[in-house]
């Protein structure tokens, strides 16, 4: 398993422990990829996962650039067109993962961008 997939699996397990349901991982189109797609009640959640061993070069959330946000939104639109679901809302979250003496620290930002 690649390192990126490892962090995505950890984020998925964390989100499931918080009550979200897994839908799909690594949905990709030529213009972008969404790490995780989850359901939080009636809300479809598109999740970007970021791992950082240190905040020295910026926080996990700061690593989600405007260009990355644009690509995620385009990919989410493609997903919604390809797989129409009955959902009440759509949300874009970021899950930051960083090392911690007892394992990993998760920074879950709900509605990180619109």
C-alpha cells in the first residue's frame, strides 16, 4: 500500500469512528482526484486527506491550495453527474494527519471550503 493510500485509510477509519459512512475512495478524472467520499447523514462529503510530519512549511489545511480546491470541485461535479444520489447537501472537508507520541493526531475541518 502506498504511503498516500495509508493516510487515506487512516482518515477513513477515523471518519467512520465519527459516524460517517464510506462511499468511495480515490475517485479520479483527468482533472483531479477526490481522496474519500463519505456520507454524513444526508450530506455527501468530499474529503481531501493531507499528511504532514511537521507544520514547519504550513499546516495541513494550508496545503490545500486554491488550484487544488478548483480541481476537487470539478471532480466532485463529475462525480455528482456520474452517480446521482439522493442527498440533501454536499460538503468539502479536509482531514489533516500528523504524528503524535501515541500514534496520530487528526485535524478534521468540516466545510473547509465551498
